[in-house]
C-alpha cells in the first residue's frame, strides 16, 4: 500500500499543480475560442452560461457527497473532470463539443469547491486553515508564472497545444493525489435513519438538512453567503469585459501581438500578487475572525476603487495598472473569505456549507452577467464595468454586518 504524504505538502503541491494547469488552459483560451473554434459572440455567451448554470446545479450535490463519502475522493474526481474537459476543448474546437466540455468542467470545479478547504481543515486543523490557504496562494502564484511562460512557449506550436497539455497535467495531478493524499481526519456521518453501514439517500439528505440548519442558525454565514452572491455578480462582468476594454477602448500598444500583451499582463499580475501577499501572510493572524473580517473589507473596498479606475481609464497604462491592482486584490479576497467562512463550521457539513457559498456566487454570475452585457451594449463597456464596481458596495455593507456579528458573538460563526 502506498504511504500517504504529509497533508500540508500535498495541499501545496495541489495548489501549485492546479495553478500551473489553469495558466496553461486559460491564458489564451479566449483567443483559441475566437481563432481556432471560430465562435461568434452569442456562442461565447452560451459557453459561459453553460459553465455557470451547470456549476449552480451541481454545487450543493457535490458538496453533500464530499461530506458524506470522502473529501479526498471529491478532490481527485474534480481533477479528473477538469483534465477530461481541457482535453475535449483542446482537441475538438467545435461548438457542440466545447459546450459539453463546460458541463464536465463545471463538475470538476464543483467537486473541488468546498472539498479542498474541508479536507485541509480536517487534516491540518482549523486554526491553521487561513495561513495555509494564503501560503497555498503564494505557491499558486509562482506556479502560475511558470505556467504562463510555458503557455507562451507551447503556443508557438498552436494556440490549442497549451490546453491539451493542461488536460494531461490535471490527470497526472489526479494520479498523484490518489497515491499520496491522506484522509485521516474525516469522519463519515451516520445517516439519520438506519445503520451507519447504509449510506443511502437518508445520509445525503440528512447532511444537506444539517447544513441548511447550520446556515439558518448563523447570521454570519447568511451574510457571507449573500455577499458571495453579490461578489459573483460583479466578477462575471470583469471576467468577460476586461479584454474587450483593453482592445476596443484604450487600445493595445504596438510592438507585441495581442496574445503577448495579455501574457505579459498575466505575468506582471502574478508577480505583483506574490510580492504583496507574502508580507501580509506573515503578519496577519488568520485564526482571528475579527482580523480576517477587517482585512476582507479593506480588500473589497480597494477592489471597488481599482475597478472604477479601470472602467474610467483614459489610456492603456492606466487601465493595465488598475487591472493589475484589481487582480491582486481579487487573489487576496478568495482565501480571506474562505477562511472567514470556515472558522467554526461543523466538520460534518463543512463542504456542504462551502458549496452553498459557491452556489450563491454562481447564481450571481448567471443572473447578473447577461444584465451587465446588456448594459455594455446600451451604454458601453465602461458603464457596465462601473456598474459592476458599484454592485460591490452592498457586498461591503453585508461584510460589515457579518463583522459586527462576529465581534459581538464570536460563537456565531
């Protein structure tokens, strides 16, 4: 039997492996969809809608499965699904196949969502979760830089080649996790109706009901999940429209191709993110919910300012700087919000509650993404991005309410 490795080492390897894989798969994916697959604007929107709608439908079921059966198995399945989806995208640039690949990809994201954090909290301890998530983010940024450079080299053989290689990397990572990923801290819950050996529908629905009760009983969780929905609504606009603004509104400087400019921007963003996050990771006590809450609100406020600056940028240099700052802050937002959400959760339903938050994020993207697209058509892409920034202000209010509850009632986490 293969000896399992230290969970922290496995987690850092997983974070670096996923970041490297995602850099290969997504740095030039938009260019691949347009140049190789020949997708039209409506088809691009349908690709995005298929991904987010599938994620919305699959989030909670996959989270419940992770809580009932195995967080380790859920993570491994997530990597397998992502690898298969990337291979489909890179090998078959046909709209129907690309659309089906989004469903497989969404399943992969959902198997990973919540299960990673729940597994890490089980194996390394909840008190270390925040610092390890930030450290994993740093490993990820370095791997992201390497992946972007590898993308630039592989793209000389074809824009789809990095995506195919990414699929292979995801499957290799799944094999590594199957051999080395431990699961010693996870305890399978007994179903509410029947003996522990029978993990049937009763076990699944019992875990789901328990997760719902936990969220309803905690004002902090309710505010954080609502904030996830609003934040998701604004991120969809940024993800879909940032390259459009750089190409059509400010224009790209000469000297480099569009692919090289976007590769360079991704490299700069990852490097700056690493430099900013490292001192913060060393100084911030991420086991203190009040400190995490304060840091998260500051990060969100900064992201609002950066996104407004990007939307109103008069030229490329201003836009590139604002987008880089926004990307760094977005990279900080995810581990901070995940840390706050997970502090004090019942281990039996940790992945399920995380999936509720991810589902709220997906719902925000599915529900509001087309509205921002319509705003862009009617009033221009700058107006759409400015609206996306303003949507984050209510999110700031929700985080403030959650922070006050956390400060006054620390047990209500």
